[in-house]
C-alpha cells in the first residue's frame, strides 16, 4: 500500500540501512531493496507475516533480515545489532490485509473464532477479554477506540448476551452489536464496524506508546534519514500528526516533509479499496 510513495519519500537509492517495522508479506521491503537499499531489517509482531516475508525475500540473501518483534522494541533490536543509526524507518500501522483475510476474527464478514491478536504467541484473545471485562470499562473502550457514541448501549448488550452464552465468534459478536444498534433505514457502515475496531485496538494495544515509538525512531535516524508512517484511522493519524509536529516545531529534531498526508491514487484505490483511508506522513532528521 502506497509503495511508490514510500519509496519516493524514503529515497533508498542513496543506499544505507532501512527498517520496515511492519514487514507483513514483504511488499515495502522488496521495493526498498529493489530501489537500492543496502540492507533492510524487517520487523513484525505477527509470526505468520514473519514466516511469509522471510520466504518472499529470501532471494535478497543477507541484504535482508526478518525478525519476530513488536516495532516498539526497535531501539532494542538496533542496539543488539550494533546499529547506531539508520537511513530510513517505515511503520505501516494497524491491521494488514493479510490479517483481515485470515481466520483470526479481525473481520465480521465471516463467522470465525474471535481472536483478534496480531501476535498469536502472546496475550489474551478478544473472546477472553470480552468474557472478563466489566461493563463500564468495555463501554469506555468502545467509545475511546471505536468512537462509537452508543458505546454504553453496546456494552450493556454484550454483557447481557455473555450471561446467557460465551461470545466466542465474530458472528455472535456482530449479531449482538447489530441488535443493540438496530435503526430503521439505510446505514452507511455496518453497525458492528466501530465496536470491532475498538476491540482490535484494545486487544493489541495498538495505540500504546505509539508517540514514544515515533520519538525513538526519529532519534535513531542519521542526519537526512527519514521516518515514514502510514496510518488508517483518525486515532492513529492524530497521534502521528501531533508527535511529528512536536518533533519538528518544539524539539527541532526533524523537519516534517508532508504538510498534508499523502494518500493513494485513484488506480490504487480501484485495485485495493482498503487503501482508501491510508495516510502517509514523512519527516526528515535534522543535524
């Protein structure tokens, strides 16, 4: 997603070490390597993505290394590898198309186990979290991370439903939310959309320490190195926007290169409708 735009802004043709913090299936990493990056470190918290990217990028030999690691541990990895500074960092935030199409409960388009974990080796599933969370906390989660104005109604319905039977699949959860938010007439988006987004963000801690990661990533760039961040919803983008602005205006550490976020072109949206909400922001490290 936004591959050409990422390559244009990170400028791997100058060579150097680049970090793809969310390597996925390796599309961005491949583009960086083919455009001239000397080496790419690929990170991903999803073990399925790590295995897939490792296989897909094997032809590049020791020019690429793929590691199972949360991107917020970037500094630890660089310290372990003895890398003081890098030439570019990319973070493609949020859930990937691969994860949405998996059977892990990210989408309510199919009835599947309510897992929602990006890293299936750790943490509790969404089903487990729903089974133990209290109603007030659940309402707060749905309101804060899903921006659902009827969050209390949804939380109340979920608690009532789980008292009858455990909510263990996406179909069960979506049905509960849709009943709670039933309204006459056409609705622009499925009523379950915001609740599913909220639970996914909550289970994976997607916004936790995002600002800290951005600051640390910017701090590991060499002079002229660039940090590129792709976000998909307003909560992520707000954090990215304000943190990069603070690093520019207040700290003088970087210069923001994208006054307005860069979005996908019409051709990409036509090929991949999920790209519609993608926003790319880029900053360059100063001396």
